[in-house]
């Protein structure tokens, strides 16, 4: 384990390699035999499961229900909404045949040329088309609305340059798809789900986010408006961490989904879609972790507390076990996930390094001398500070410490974002600050032409038009033309 830590690239040396190393060494994921795809290992999946559970509870609390729709989408469906097909055409994996057969030379199998599909099927890059084709059968009247469905699924988007969790050909996500009787109700839904995502990111992931609207050039293919939460990673780059889309009536028109409204008139349904993915795992790693490994917020850590015994004899171990058992039971009763690692096949030093690498928020160490002194050693992963605490009422002490760690991790990330957010008014300042990494608050004249020129010259994109904050008009940092408000520019993942 000492070697594992030694081989972990330092963030200051190569941030990108540090990230790749950490994903593998902390047992989160590994490359698969399929190019561009990953294997999410049990420890990584346990974190994703906690994310799922937290989000799913929030979705259900806001009236949503889960459903499941097919993985395969008829090619013709993607042709129905012009912007949508244009946005995803280059990323689609296509199924053309439905059967294999033995090769005539006896060397394996080949695609049976006689098994070509009449219509090719697309492995879903997103599910708007298949879902709106289905909603046509569910909706007749305003009484059938709203439909508030969510799906937990995998999707495929053909990616040439991949990085585990951040950008892979196949990834896991949830996608909400809702249908509404009015434009106002659909917009309210899109904004509500953005707030759900923001609350989850900040209260569970301890990741501060900026809520905003995407520019026309950056919005989801087929949407009228895309709302986003943007997070800043430790290297100053932005990571889009969740999006919610107001789709207007685009998909209803594409799939002829109409309903009889309260005035007995026929009109098209209004729609939203919204989603977050395993990309959130990347956000979690890059926002909090350090040169010693993962730093996990307690609310999402698979193991919140690990207890490690230090002993020299079987007698000492028995005494420690006797002391630890009630502590474990009380912590579990409080809803805290705890592991007592008294396995004798690994030395304590190995265990310390392993759990540190995996980001376990609190480590408790108990030896024979500690029992005599009625104390226990406590180490918090966020600061790496060690101290001694009384064994009396240790459960409540640990519970309070976990809350403190959760808040401290968030505060540290927020300070980092604030320290690396710059307000600039000139093009020279813009380019200078961009080199330092971070969020640039600058005026923009509102045109796609200017947006693309800035991206071409600096590789910075408009991450969002913030929903909150300074709305004072000004002059575009690039053209000098009038600007309605400052927007956030940054380099991004």
C-alpha cells in the first residue's frame, strides 16, 4: 500500500494523471475490454448507489415515479426532430443485424448477411424519442397530465477520447421525462429539477455549484432552454454537473402528441427532460481529493467510519473486540456505516494507508493502552488531523464529527471557487486570468459568433448565464457591444 501511495501522481505535477491514477488505485473503476467503456468496481459502484438513493428519494418527494423504456430506438424516431438528430448523429451506435452464424472456415462467428434488419436500431444516446412515441399512447386529455417519469438506465454515446467517469462511451444515468398541459408548468418543472440537482450537489456531494442557463450554442439538442449546474474542479476547470431542459412542444409535435385541454381544444403537450450521470463521480473526486487519495463527503462514503485494533496478543484483541462491539452497534443504530477491520492478514499500517486512499471520513484506532486510559485515537480524513477522544459517548462524538467534516469539505470547495472567480472588463485581463484557471465573469454581446470566436482563440466556453448574482448591463469583453449581464467563461471537462 505504501507503494500504491508512492505511485499516485501529485496533483501539482500532473493533475490529469493524478485523477486517472486515483480512479484505479482507489478501486473505483478500471478500463474494460471494450474500447471507451469502463468497469465500475464494487467500491465505486457503492458510491454511485448512495448517489442514486439520495436522488431517487428527492425525485419521489417531488412527485416523480420510475419507469423503464427500451434500450433500442428505431432509426426513424431520431429523424423526427431535426435539431435532436443533428445533435446526436455523430455519437450513435447502430444495430444493423439480428443474428450471427458460424464462420465457414470454422474460426469463430460472423454476422449473418441474411439477418439484416429492415430498419436499423440505435442504442439510446438519450430517450426523448422513444419516450414521446410512448407518451402518445398515454395522453388524450388534460386529465392525463402531468406525466412525471424518471428512468435509471445506461446510454451509449460514441466517444473517441475517453476518461473514466468523466467521458465514456457507455455511462449510467437517470433521465427524467415529463409531460405538461401548459408552458408555465413545464418551465416550473425544469427549474424545480435544477434546484433538486443543486441541493443534492451541495448538501450531499459538498460540491458548490452555480445555477444558470446555457447559451443557444450550448443548449441540449431539441431544447428551447437548458438549465445547468456548473462546478469548479481543483484545477480551475468547469464541470457541467447536471442539466434540466425545457423542450417546449418540439417532441410533442415530432411525435404528434396532442391532448384536449380544459377549453375542449386540441393542443400539443409541453415537455421537459433532465439528467445527471456517473460524471458526478468525477466531480466528487476532482473537487475534494488530495495527494493521499480520495476525500469523500460522509453522506456519500460507503464506509463512514473504520475501526482498527492495535494488539500484540489474542488476549488484547479479545478485550478490544469486547469494547468495540457495542460502539459498532450504536453507530449502526444511528444510521452510520461502520466497518470494524480486525482481519489479521494485513498489518495496521497497510490498513491505515488503504482506508486513507479510499477516503473513509473517520478512522478510529483502539489499542490495549487506549482501553486503560478510556480513550480512542480519532483521525479525520479531510484534514488528516489525529487526536485522542474519550470512549464515553464516542458514538455521538463521531456523529457530530461527520457533520463537521461534511461542512468543512463544502466550505473548502466554496472558498476555492470564490478565490478563483474573477470579474474582468478587458480582453487582456480575460486572457491573463484564464491562464490562471477558474471562472471568468465577463460581459458578452449575446451572439453565437462572438461566443465561437472567444472559444477559438482561448478554448474557453460560456458555461452558463447565471440565474443569480449581478445583472448589471455592460459592454462585451471581446467586441465592446452592449451586454445584458455578465456570464461565466471557463475551460471545461
